[in-house]
């Protein structure tokens, strides 16, 4: 046996002194140093009782040390669970109680508050701050730089990421060694990522895009990564001068286009700009080409499947589409009523099958059975159509999921919070088009009798309950919500009304 993901991503680079991670103003980290530090943290995880299949959950700032924790969890046979740094206590409580991690890593300032939760499931707490310091590092630094990698099978779990649908509670997508490794191999080959590449990484690492698509492909290829805390326009501009790859969300590209420093000369060393996690407007695609001479490569994926399609590296990158199915991935566009496969050009439900498709939802066998069919096809919940030459276009979502800045936003969760306010009678949360974020979250509210809407009071209340990206950017006060004959709120009518 072996540990396929660790062996291919980290183990094979154990003697490579080339730069892996480069951060502004900080020492570089070579592949050899990364491997040694990963082994130290893996020793620490075992010291704290981690066994194969145990979960390691982390809610911490984006640091090199968090990437090392990811590698160490793989090496030690654990299951990595990364949580959005913006989640509040009530949200974290659900994830901890559901996943029951053996080890939970958080910012030192949050330790006392979160220990009340972790204590209920027996999790051991380690700390990691925004500078990469904390008990995780101090305890690991004194341990051996070698580690006997734990054997794992290709179908063993290696990651658990939570994703929101439009009904019910958040679902933990169970991802296997082979899910991640097969997808990384396919993308590396398709996008021709190699050891001469320098990738600009300004994405979060609690998300499939930044954690798996960006880091796994760079590790597999032995590429260098310019590791940025976040998207900051001047840092990105400077990084573009000396890099070859950028993986981003549409917001990255709209913000770059708003800066006069973005020119063809600036991007002369760049080989590839990639966009995903939310739809890229055709206008953005075309304006970027006009300004830089580069055609953005758009692709499509989701937490449960990793990447599904991609526009070609060599060939037409067609605006308004997310390209063709990856070489080892099958797509069907099926009628939402009959389940039968549609003809080219007909809109239907996107279903996908391949080695990239997850194993199911954690602790949710019934939900898994509903969405992961016996024939291996996963029902994505997205509506799309295929052209006669195989390009996929996403035309909408079957339900009301909002994607804002690349993050999934679950309307009912926000509605439940707003409805806790006694002054509010009922609410409807929905997304409307936004040039920067793709969609922005907004809320229509109906006030209780003789009550008036207080925006400041509402924002303070919501801020205590929800991550910032979930918080409504606008509130519309209505006398009543539009409903159909069955009493269901017609959010499509609200979108039409407020998107004008």
C-alpha cells in the first residue's frame, strides 16, 4: 500500500530545493522544507491521537502553515476540513458537532469561545494565528522532520468540505484520495502546468478552488506559487510582472480591468489566466482580451465534483461557456421532469460522472441517495445546455442558490436569521446581478404591523449571526411578498423587479 495523494503531491518533492511558496517580505519555502515541516506537523497530529479517517478541522487565516497542516493531515491519514474564516460561533458549532473532529485548529483569540463547542465532541484544540504562530507551530517545531507516511487506499476519505444547497442544513461532501488526485492530474495535463510555472495564489484555502485546484496542481507539477494573503490590486499587478499563471474568480478580472495598469505589456510573461467559481460575463472576457491580448480560460466545477469542464488550453476559449467535459468526465443534460437525456442545445439538468465525483454526503445517506444516482451520475442542481461541438453553457440553477464572489449562499439560512427579529414579519432573500461579485445578496422584508425598518439595527444583528459574504447588501421593504396560487413566494418576480 501507499498514500497516493501524499506520494504524488509532496513525497516526490522531498529532496527538491526549488522554491515552492514565495510570500512578499518573507523567506521562501522550498519543496524540501515544505516536506520536512509537513512531517513535523504529521508527528504532532499522531501525538494528539489522530487515527486514519479522523477529521482535522481548521478555521484560521491563510498562511503557509495552514498549507503545511493540509499536507500533514494527508500524510497522517486524516481527513482535512477547512472552514471559512468568516463563520461565526453558531455556524462553527454546527460543523464541529456534525464532523466531530479529533483536532480543531483555530486562531488563539477564538480558542476560549470555541472550546465550549469542541469540548462537547472531545476535540483537542491547537492554535494558529495570522502570522503562522501558535501552539500548532511551537509544538511541531521540536518534533522529527521525518515521518512514516500512513498507508491509504485510493477510495479512502481525505477531505470533507461543507457546501450549502437551497434547502436543509449544510452538507459535508466526502472527497477521496482518488477524487483529488485524478482531478489534479487531469488539470495539470490539460492546462500544461509544469515546473517552470509561477502561479499567483490570491484565493482562500477553505474552498475547492484555492485548496485543491490551485495548490494540488502546483504541487503535482512542482510549480512555484506566489502566495498572497488575499486579492490586493497592487500586489496582484506586481506579481503578474513575474508570473505565468493566475487562478481567480470573476471579481479578480473585473477589478483588474478597472485599473489602468493592466496592459498587454504588463501581462507579457503570463501564460494563462483561469477563471471559475462563478459565471464570467462575456463582456468581461472580451474586454480582458482587448486590454491584454489574453483569452481567459473559464472552467466549471463544484465542491462535490472538483472540476467538471474546461475551455481548452489549445483551442477556442468560447465566452459564455465553461468549455468541454474533462477527458475522464462524462456529462449528461437530462430533462428535469423525465430524467431522459436531452438533445444538443436543449436546456436541462447537468449530471456528471467520473473519478472526480465525491463519495457522498457526511452523515446524510438519504441526501446522498437523492443526488448521487446508482449509475454513478451526480445531479448538480445546475441547468445547462451543450452545443453541437460539446461546449457547456450554464443557464441557471434549479433552485435559488446564490453565488456571490465565488461563494455559495443559502437563502433560507439568512431568512431564518432575519425572521428572528420581532419587527420583521417575513422575508425573501435572493441574488441579483452584480458586475463585481456575479451576484449580490439582497433581502425583501415585510414589516410587522406598525413597525418601521431600521437598517443599522438589522445589520448589527445579522453581523453577529452570519459570515460577511452571506449578509444582504441591500434591503427592500415591501407591503407583501409576491406569491403564486399555491402560496409560494415568487423569487423570480423579485429578481425581475429589483434587477432593473
